[in-house]
C-alpha cells in the first residue's frame, strides 16, 4: 500500500493535449519501494508533473508494517534507477522534510461530516487513497482554492478507513513558507487517517525544456 506520496506540479495540461507518462522504480529499501513518474507534454516537451510514491508492505492480519523479504528485494535491485531533470529545480530537503501533525486547536479551517460514498471504495472496501487527496484539498479555505492553483503536495497515509467512517479535514497556514498549508485528515473519534503539506501559486509559468 502507499505510505507516502509527493507530487510536484510544474504546469497543467489543457484539453486535447497529449501527455506522455514514464514510470520507473527509483528506490528500494528493506521497508519500502519508491516508484516515480514523470509527465511530459508530448508536443512541446514541457514538464508537467513528477510524482514519487513510496509503497510499504503490511501484514494482512495485524495491519502493521512488514519488511520486504530479501529475496524480493534482491530481484528488484537491478531495476532501481533515478534521474533528476537538470532543467527542473528539485529541493531534495523538501522531499525528506517531516510532516508534523496539525494541532486541532491551531487549525484555521475544519471541514466535518465527511462520509465515503460507494464509488470511493476499492475492491477491499477501503477508501481509495486518491480520495484522501480530494478531502484534504476540500479542507483548504475557499479563498485559497479560488485564487491559487496547487503547486505541490506531500502526503503521508496513516490509517485505512471504510464506508462507515466519518471524517474531518483540518488545515492551517504554515509558518515555514508562504502559500503553504499543513493538513490533517482524521476520523471524528480523533484517530489520524493522513497528514499532508500543500503549496500553492497564483499562476503557472510553463518550464521550457527547449
């Protein structure tokens, strides 16, 4: 399952654009496998997005994290590669920066009463991890959603939730950087489901690769 995800959005495609997607294994350790994807405008060569997803193994019975078996790790090691586009500034420190749990008493905005719908569930009857992102973004103040576009999101998944879950989405402006928010997605009983950090910008300037 996905334990952590980071998305960097350089520009947004338009209707009718052809998007080229490349995916590869960028890291493999005893605890996780990281898959990265690069999205590019096939006609212009402009970089659209980079996504790094860290997958972890869990025990089906205990629902706790498990180590990746050595034999599987050995088979995967030859396929690990990574590259950074020199035309795109990548802050490695930001990828490793810890997401602190948002204190509910410091939240600027709280959206409550969130209930999963039938089509939010995967075949295991758990909420699809992508749905968590939409709930987190909906928990951002409306003034931000109306005047800014999402430039990046780092997300850590903490707990599964199902059809009967009722959730709250909390957000607060960050003191670390302008146009940055910290987020907490939790069950109404207080159990943490996910935490995230988002960055926003007023407009998008495509990054040329020519």
